[in-house]
C-alpha cells in the first residue's frame, strides 16, 4: 500500500458509546447511539471498534485495548464492539492483523490484503462481515488461541473494522481505499522476559566552520528493541572532544512504543561542536516498561569516534609551511647563482700571464 493510501487507511474514529451484553456466538445489534445531527440528504460514514466493556455492560468500555497475560496454548473467548455513528448502514469487515513500527517509530498494522503470521493469526472472528444500522452498535465475539510453541514475551496485533470505498489517486485513476479503525491487541506469553533497547549504526559527520569552536555534527543512528517485551523511554545525544572538551548535549527526547524486534531511524544535528581533531558521540537510552512488570531495566549507550578537523587552523599552518619552504628555496637559489669570492681553494694555481710580444727588428 502506498504512503498516501496508508494514511487514509488508518483514520481513527473515537466517541463515547453505550454498551449492552451480547448473546454468545453471534453479532448482536444494540440500542441506537446518539449521533451528531446531519441534514437528511447528507451521507455520514463514521464508526469505531473497541473492546466490549467487562465490568458494567451499560457503560462504555473500560478497557483501552485487548490485553492478556497467558501461558502458551491458552484459548481466550472475548468480544469487540462495533459502533456506527453515521447516517447510513455500514457493512464492515472485522479481522485481526499483525502490528509493527513504521520508519518513524509509530504503531502500524499490515495492509488488509496481507496475511498475518504473528498475533493477528491467533484471532478468529465469528462474523467477518457485519452490517451495522445507523446509530447502533454490534458486539462481535472473537476467539484467541495462543500456539503451544509461542515464545515468551509480548506479541502485538490489532482487531480492525474496515470499510472499502472508491477513491481517486493523485494520477486521477480510481482506486479502492481501505479505511480502518480498531483496537490494539497485546498478548504477553508466560516465560523469561528480556527488556533491552540498543543503539545501532551510529555515525557522525563533522561540519567545520571558519571558527574552529562553532562547528556542527550530523548524527544518525537506529534505536532497536532487542528484547521480547515492548518498551518506550527517552534518548539523549551528546557530541564533544576528548575528555569531554566542548561537549554539547541535546535535550532528552521520547522513544515511542517499540515492539519486540522493531526499531526506527533517528537523525539530528548538534550545533556548537568544537574542532578538536576527534569528535566523541554518545547516545544514552533509558527504557521504560509498558504493561505488566518486566523486572529491572538498565540504560544502554552507543558511542562512536569521528574526525573533527580544525580546517581553518590547518589552512593557516599549511600556508605558513608553504611560505617557509618558498623562502628556503629562494635563498638556496641565490647562493647557487652568485660567483664565489676570495682565492681559490686547493693546490691548483692560476695560469701565468703570457710574455709581451717582441718588437720586429729588435733583439732581446
């Protein structure tokens, strides 16, 4: 699914609803819900899916999501409620899918035509297509079967209500849009837990300036969840010279909910980094648990070393070196081009002058 289609597909519609108990084994139509008034000729399509209330059926759901702690091999019977807040009946597809983190770290699910292989495949929906009249709600039973060989830790998916409608692509072609809303599914399977965040592919590119004390550093890295439980937390980036000289530290930023085995890429620019020949980059991750207790959590760090050359100073030194070499060459050339002064050295005598010529007709 393309980016613009995915953006349309994940629209979420939230509202306060009135719940009623469902008879086992069927999708049950509920009493009408209050809906915003709309002109009679206006078609409003608005719906939501959420966990069925477990404490008081006459009150809205008290569960923000479907969340369970279970041993491998367990079977769970539950239900979700589909509410139609619109002005026309809606026939919605109810199904489960796997969740993952998108490149920005956000929570996302597979497209409707992709077959789940994780937690989404554990869910069976009694009625895949449900028609909900306007202003009413229906309860749909679901069955969750945890595989006997499911690994310990968190397995994450979602239960969705989808409406496929025609739309127009940017190129003008007619396409089918999959508009979805739903509730998250968190399954924690009993067993050893391993919470761990890590920094990977840490790289720093130093950008020198005329002032060797005010360069900048472009830093990129990837934050990954190497453990088997979902985690969030904070990250903090700093860049400086040896022994902490001129170290600049950026404010801490949040790490979104990262699912096991997932990660996302981070880029940042750090200003005011001095050119100290070597730049030392450090990223500190402080994890926070989500859901039930996962035991002790530890910080993790990523470090790297890169060149931070003071190009202005080097350029001045180079110019001075070239000037010294040019002067030395000039002086050597002058010495080699000037005739020597004083008597010649060694045993060689200068030739004797020739005698004057004898005049004709005279005898010596």
